[in-house]
C-alpha cells in the first residue's frame, strides 16, 4: 500500500541527495558557516554521500519487503555496497566514481537476480535452496532477521 510507496519515494529522494552529496556538497551546504569553516567537512559529506547507498537507499528498498528476484537482488546489494564503499577508496579518491560503483553494484544485483531467475519454485521455504552452500544460506537467513521468519510467522 501507501507505506511501500513512501519507502520507494524515500529511496528515490535519497538517491538524488546522495549523488549531490558525493559529487558537489557545496550545492547543499555551502551557505552554512559550519561547513565553510570546518576543515575537510566537504570530504566527510562526500564520503557520507557514497555510503548513503548502504545506509539508506538499499534499506529503504528492502523495507518494502520484496519477494522473489527483487529480494535476492536487494540482499546481494546490501552485502555488495559496503564492500565497494570500503574497498574503492584504495583505488580512487574520487567520491563520484565510488558513488557510481555503488550504483553499478545495485544495478548489477538486480540484473543478476532477474536474469538468473528464481530458483525457489516451491513456495520460498528455507529448504528449497539446496543448491546454495551452507554459508550463503546462513548469510541470507541472517539478512531476514527480524522479519518474522525466525519466529515462524512466515511459512
């Protein structure tokens, strides 16, 4: 219903805001004395801009409780975006490039999940994914903690 649309809107607004934060924080914060007078404040905001993917955008999309391929895509993106945000500064200090790398991870996760198809045709139970290694099952199950599955609310 309407709440899922709020989460989607939040993700879209966060995407635009984070892009500006990562590429041109002066446009948002240049009028504030604290921003102008604090050393490296622009760098801090730029870094927050590319971390926004993991902190707000992907969680907003996951809050809609998607099913099937979209759930798989967002699980992969939730694991991939912090890896990109941690490892990319070793390669480049350009926060815009890191922001686009996070975008590529999210888009790639969607592409992979939708092109790979849904392996769980038996209703989405935990025992249907026998092709996955045990560690991967654990990671995916851990991502769903708090969603009711650990208490048996969703069958």
